[in-house]
């Protein structure tokens, strides 16, 4: 019991360090978001949403999932090798994305039913590369338990991004939100590399033999999980592309603001808790130790926050979004429907990396494919029945809830199997 309490306290302490930095990083755009939403049009938010969705879809495979293995090796030398390997794949992937855009740009434009100037699309591979360098170094900092340094990376991004967003908004730059994000990601990447070198990261002992060794040792992460992860990320962000094609870029802008606001708990809490739980659970699994009872305490805390989020937005969503300006009335209405799925995803996502700790890679892949199939089904429904916006939102809600219920059942089953094995 004493060890379990120590584990819970260590998890909370480490998550708090990450959370504090994330809160500071998020407070900056949250405070200024009320102003930014007024100086940018819903069309600008629509383009920003398409850009962000594109980056979010692609960055999950930019390192071919090797960045997630950095916490696993016992030897520091092996972890350093995985960082370099991940950065190499980031460069290769970004170049391939650029080539793909050059070859298939017009096909993509046809899919979203938009034919105006879209050169901003070529900023996507650049941003993906910045994330691809940031991710492995951030995982390395978490491995070294440099949680404060990890948090500082996120703060740097927002400190750079926010003033540029305001500048571009005041000067009427249509793609200003996109430009601000690119600059913020670049600053975050530089900060992550600097913090890692400062903490002792050393690439000089890395050889081609070691790179090949790590490549082969963790190839299952790339072979088994990369494409399903891409499928999952596409499924998560595809609804915005569907809305753009079916209802127009302005409605997509309304949905973008809704997703941005409702995703704040995931950004503030869920991502940080999942990273720390992953690190702590991985340690205990390596020593065949129990962790289930501690997860119950974390689960009760998060389920309370999840319910509180729903109780806030369902009755008051329209009033909350009026704070962003009168043009966001539709966004307020959307939030009252979608908050249920976002709250549930917030809860489940906090524990999602437990499947990685338990090496249930195939389970993750199976669920990701299931989620993609569900979203494709949503697209077919919209196309075939020519749904109105409200009907689309309820279909979107239902598909998210069903998909994440399946995900939660996978996580629960994996935890039960592990504890039966060690008992």
C-alpha cells in the first residue's frame, strides 16, 4: 500500500509539473482568444482549422512512432539513438509530404470543395517537421523527468504565437492564425532541443550500427502502429473537412472555435496525465508491479472534471461563446451538443497510453481502424442523405461516443489481463 501511495503521489506530482507549464501555456491564448476571435473572421478560423487538422493528421506518423519508444530502453545511449532516429524520420516524412502536395494538391482541393488561393497548404510539411523534431526531444526530457523543462517548451510556443496572431489579425491577414502557429512551433522546437542539450543529451556516441539496432528492435511500433495511428488521426479530424465540403468554410470556422475551446481540458490535463501515467506505469510493468488501484483514484478525479465540463456547456454554451463576439452564436449551439463527446474523449484519452505500456500495439491498431470506419460511415451518411447541420452534429456525437466506448473497453480489458498475469 505504501508503494502504491508513493506511485500515486509521484504521478500527481509529475503531472502537476507538466500541468502547471501547460496551464501557463494555455492561459496566454485563452486570455487573448476573446480578442483574437473578434479580429479574425470565421473564414480565417476555417482555414486555420483545415491547416491544424492537416498538421494534426500527419504529425502522428512523422517519427513513425519511434518517439514513443524513447521511454522504454534501460540504457541512456539507446534512448539517445532513438531520438536521432526519430528526427531523421521527421525530415524524410516532411519531404514526402511536400512532394505529395506538389503532385496531388488539386485532388485535395476538390475533396474540400475549395478552389481559391491555397498556398498556405505548403506550410503544413514545415510545421510537421517542427513537431517531428520537438516530439522526440520532449519524450527524452520526460524520460529524464525534466518535467519543468518540458513545460517550458509549450510556454515558449504560446509566448511567440500569440503576439503574432494579434499583429496579423489587426493588419487583416487572412491566414494570420496559420502564420502565428508556424512561428510558435518553430520556437517550441528550438526550445526543446536547447533544453535537451542543456540536460545532457549527447549524440556523439551514436553510430550507424546503433541506429540500425534500434530501428530493428522497435520496428513493430512503425510496422504495426504507424498506419493505424494515421487512420485514427484522420478519423479525429476528418469531420472538419466534411463540414467544409458540405456546409462551407465559414461553418468550418465556427466548428474550429468549438473544437479549440472544448479541447482545452484535453490540452491542459489529459495529455499531461497520459504522459506521466505512461512513464510511471511503464516503470511498474517493467518490475511486474501492480498499478490498478492507483488508476482508480485518478479515474475518479477525471470523471468529476468530465461531468463538470458537460454541466457547464450544455446549459450555458451559447452564453459562453457570446463572449467571443456575436458572430459565434452558431458555435455556442454546436458546443451544447458536442461537449458530451469531448468530455468522454477527455476521460478515455487520459488512460490511452496504458495500452502502450502493456505493449498492446495491435489492440490500439484495431481500435484506430474501427474509428476510421465509423467516420467513413459518417461521411457516407452526409453524402447520401444530404444531412442538415444539426443532424450531422448528432451523428458526429453518436459515432464519437460509440468509438470511445470501444476504446475504453480495450483499456479496461488490458489492465485486467495484466493483473491476472501478475497475481
